[in-house]
C-alpha cells in the first residue's frame, strides 16, 4: 500500500536532519520542560534512536491533575504508527500547557522483529479497542480521574468508537478529538472501488481474509463501505450521545478521501477544516499532527471554556499536493 511505502520513506528520512517547516512558531509555552519540534519526522527519528520507546512528555504515572486540567489526555495513534513516533509535536505541546498526557501503542505485533514490532494499528480495531479499554482503566487508576479525553489521529479517530460505543467507554470519555477523522471510511488509492469489484465476482471475503492473514486486520476495516463502517453507522450516527466530539480535517488529506469523510454533524459534535482558519496551511494527513492550527483547535476542544485565538502560518505538506 502507498501508506506503508510512505511510512518507510519517512522512516529512512528520519536518519538525516530534516529542517522544520518554514515560519514555524512554537506554541505559547514551548519554553517549558519539553521541546516542541515542528516536523513529523522528529517522531520517526525518535523511534529509530529509541526503538519501542515513549515520548518523554507522555506516561508520567505520577502526574497530578489540576483544577485547570482535571482530565488526563490519552493520545491514540494511526495505522503503522505508535505511541512515540505519532506524537513528537502534540505530546509536548499538551504537556507544556499543564495536561497529564498518556499514549499507548495498540494492535501491534510485539513478537515481530523491530521495526515491524513498532507498527501499531495492524490488528483489528476490535482488538485495539480492547487494549485501549485496559489503558484507560490504568490511566484512571493512576490519576484518580473519573473521565479522560481522547485525541486520535487517522485510525485513532475511529478505533476508539468501538471502545466508546460497545465496551462501555462512554462512561469514561468526555472529549473525543480527531485529527484527520475518517468516520465514513476512505476511498484512497481506489481500494474501495477495487473491493467492490471483488464483491461483484464473489471473492471480496477471500481477499479481506488474505490481508488479515498477512498481518493488517485494520487495513480492510478503514476502507469505505467495509463491514466495520456498516456496523458503526447501524443506528444512523457513529457518535455516542454522552461524549463530546471534535473533528479536525484538512482539505489536502491524501489518505482520507474524500477529506470530509470525517465531517459528521451532530448536536454533540464540532467540525473544523484547518484551511477555513488559514488559507496558507497546506498540511496533509501526516503533517496535520504537527500543524499549529490543529494544535490550537485541539486545545480549544479540550478546554472550551477558555478558548484561544487560532493562529495562521504557512505549513507545507509531507507529501506533494495532488492536482
């Protein structure tokens, strides 16, 4: 898949120095205890330098909640990523604002050799949701919090829906923020069209079974029209009424297609497109997790009573823009 090839190319790039995007400005508290890089590649570089590690701004099990930030924030990575490489920018940005930040790697193949063992989100989303449930329980026990906030990227915007909707997670989740949300699945790379063709000739189930066998159970599930999405939308909405949702999207998303697959209205939901705030922001599906607009929108979603202005600066994409 092109996504896997892109991830591999970025991992190779992580071995060299890659400049931050032009004009990048640190968040207001970047002078705090955690440096905030401006490039997604910094997370991949960290994984190369510290295999299967975790970002130093995350998983402080002695972190004390405050009145200003009474809920821990749990970061949920995307497909082929993990707790370290997905969050080099957002984890320190949140920690420097005073949040207790936690991150897990879910649905990986831990018995595989590295770097394959570093690829999370590979098994089914149901398996990932079970691991997320255990992690939320651990965070709540360590912090004494009744509820948590979730911030996810890519697959991490929809896998938690299994936890929230089917495993009782709605009792423990207050805010559910998605970067590059994919609530209706993706048609990227014509895979959904191809799968529809397989269905017409009666072999779609065989092809999906083959992909699961080679180790990526979630790869079938994220495709538009999959059984996963038919089940997710069985009641007419993917949302649980007890949870508050924020979807943050980019018009230049080349992985989630169409980009507004994650734009779902609801009485308990807000939808934001970063280019509506900043026309010179060309962030794509990868660079949205190092995007200043997405950062500001995330902070406002976590603390809506104290909204901050959303800034604007030039941000290039990780991959070339599609014409």
